[in-house]
């Protein structure tokens, strides 16, 4: 498969992840995540989770009542059977930056890592530092 | 190189990234980032940056006065010449979750992607939503 087609397929896998997310489709989420590689997941503002069991337990809890999530500006890179995609998540007026990593497994891209973090819409005015952390 | 040695080398590259970061060493940062692959970077609370020029400009600005950054709990996966590492960043009492992706390039791991996002220590008490975004 050409690099362009690989990337196109990875972006489709990224879209499928958000479709399952928005629909609360835990069964789809189980097939979206890699079964052959160690997986990692950092939900917004939480410690990273390691391993398929912990990661799928987190999705089981989240997908009981999934947030109304939409995605935009997905862009990615596919290299040597691994693809990483960045995109923006839109949840109820909030915007989050996400990184999603996929591995080529049994003829499809499967998710090996997800990190999402909020992008504040305005400077914090409370006790938080006014400067970005980096 | 065995998978174990690959991962060990990727974790060393991750440590070298934070050494350069803490030291404000822009020259080292230039050699740490990939030159052969498209690179992506999401600094905390900001839109993702795409491409080496934008990413290196961001580091040039940050490294003029680097924050006192330390790193812990680095764990990763190396697959087919691509490695992704999660770790915690510690900056002045704040904790951030980070994802760093490395590609094997000219005999060394070079960074292709960095995302870092704050982990709040307590529930927000202002106008922010009290529930996690996901």
C-alpha cells in the first residue's frame, strides 16, 4: 500500500474511533484497539493508563454515557506500519488536542495509543499560573 | 537490535529530550527532532503544530527561558522502527502527562511527535465543568 493510501486508511481509522466514541459503542471500541501490541492511553487530565485491560476498562466507564464529541483537523503521518494522527476534539464547547497512534495489525489500523488534553479558550484568571507551562 | 534494546534506546532518547529541554539547549533539540519525517507537536493547552519549521520555532521561544522540568515514570513501546513513550513531566509543582513518539533515523531514535497536557491536582472550582471531559 502506498504511503498516501496508508495515511488515508489511518485517518479513516481515526474517524471510526470517534464514531464509536460518540455512539458509546464499546464493542466497536474493543475491535478498534490493538490486541497484539502494548497499548497506552491518557484521558484528559489523568495519569496515563498502561495495558489493554486498564485501557478498555476506562472506555467501558466512559462509554456508558459518552460525551457529544466531534472531531476536526485530523492530520497524520504513516511510517513503517505505525501511524500517528493529531486532531481537535470538540466536546460541548470545549476544544481538546488529541494524539492517536495506530499500528498495522491483521490488515487494518488499530489504535495503540490515545492522548487528549484540553485547550483552554482563555487565559486562566484564578490561582493558576498565567504563563503556559511550556 | 532486539526489541528490549530498542526500547531501552528509545527511553534514553526520551531522557535526552528532557535534558535538552531543562538545559535550554536549542542546538541539542535540533538534533533530537527528526529531519526525515513530518513532525507534530502539541504543547500544553495549545493547538498542534505541524512541520519542523513551526515545531523548532516553538522550541526556540520556549528554550530562551526553559521551565525547571523533571521527568518520571517513562514507559514505552517500540514497534517496527517507531517508538512511543509516555511519561510524567514535573514543572514547578505541576504534573503533566506527555506522549513522545520517536522514529529510527540514521542509527538513532529521533523525535517525531510530542504532546504534553496538564493533570490538574484538584477539581476545578471556577466556571469549568466538574466532570472530566472524557
